[in-house]
């Protein structure tokens, strides 16, 4: 049962036991000393007056000496016992302290190893891009569990804004502009938030710009986001090309209305499919205007009494049919 006691109880029990032993020895010794003193007082003093009781006085002194010797022996024994008990208690305390310290060191070593392993696991997960991984505080106790929770809070403070920024960037990549970063951020995370939301706003402006052009509105403007803005340059070029195409088509339409049928658009001013489109309009005008001009010439010659060369009957095109009908009716198209 003594081994199962706590350290402070063991020390207290040992001190109480030594105190009881010393008290008992002291009480016995003092009792004998007092008794001897009383005998000496009763016998020795009258012996001065009455020599006949000297013998009894000497016997009382001898008893007192024996009592003192006994007390001395008891005191020496008590001291020796006290020393032995103190040594035994010290040895016991040392062993218990060694066991306690050894157990504590083992616990500390185990906890530190577990903590190191948990940190290594989290570090590996971070390197592999698993940003949602966290330490497991349930595997630890006391302050070690608090350390792990603090590490998790640090990871949350660092990675949650990054994760939210990545989520919004994925939405932007998918063409979804319905969300932006709304969480509260500070420091570098605030600057990252501003950058992502700035991209969101810029893409929104681009959508408005392109949408207006897609619906035929060539009035929108797009200022540069910076001197290195490559997107704005290409968008402005696209609008300018469309504007040039519209200008040439409008010019050809006006020329046709004004009777200037020889007017054509300059294809060299355009590139790619825009050039093909302008060239196609020119070819359409050629296909329409040339037969009509020839019909006008034939009509004019017929009006003057000339006999014009006969057109090929193999030409079954709509323009040739119009031409033949005009000649047959002798109705000029041009004044």
C-alpha cells in the first residue's frame, strides 16, 4: 500500500513516523530524569543532615545514572533510527523521483515524436497541394493538443483565402462572372483578393464591350488597364476592323444609290476574312452591274437604230434573262 501512495503522502508519513519515535523516546527519557531528580532531592539533601541515609542516597544516584545511561542509549538509538529512516526515505524518494522523471521524459519523447510525425504529414500534404488537410488534435493531450490547434488555425489563416481565390479563378476560367471573393482578408491576402476581384471587374468590362459590338454598337471604348495591356489592343483592333468593314459597305451602298456603279471597296485595307468579305461584295457588284451596264449599252444602240450583236442563248443566268427582257421591251434602265 505504501508503494501505491503519492510522493507527498510517502514523505509526510515518514516524517510523522520519525517525529512519533523521537517524541516517545524523549518522553520516556524525561520521565526517568525527573524521577531520578526527585529521588536525589528527597534523599541527597537530608543525607547532609542525616549521615545514616547516605547509603540510600548513593543508591538513588546510581539509579539516576542508570536512567541517564538508558536515556542516552535511547536517544542514540532514536538518532540512529532517525538517520536510517531518513536515508531510507531519501532512497525511496530518489527512486520515485527517478521513476516519475523517467516516465515524464518518456511521455515527452513520445509526444514530441507524435507531434513531429504529424507536422511531417501536414508538410507532405501541403507539398502535394492538399490544402484542406489539417493536423489531428484528438491524437494529443494538454498543451500539445493546443499547439496542434494553433497550427491548424495558422493553416486556415493562410490557406482559406488562397482556396477561395482559386475557387473564383476557376469560375472565371469557366466564364462564370456571378461571384467574386467576398471573405474578409488582411495584408497580403487582401492584395490577392483585390487582384482576383480586379480581374473579375476587368472581365466584366470586356463582356460589356464585346456584347455591344456583337449587337452592332461600335461606340463603346475600352481604356488600357496598364501599359502592358495586350487584350485591350486586340479588342480595339477588332472594333476598328469591323468599323472599316461597315464603312466600306456603307460607301458601296451610297455609291450604288448615287449611280456610281464602278465604285469598289479597297480590299487591301482589310485582312483575313474581312478582306474576303469585301472582295465578295465587290464581286457581287461586278456580277450585277456589268450585265446591267451591257443592257443599257444595247438599249442605247437599239434606240439609235443599230443592230447589236446577239447574246448567247446558252447563258441561263438571271442577269441574262433580265438583259433579254430589257432588249425585247426596249426599256433603258439608265437615263
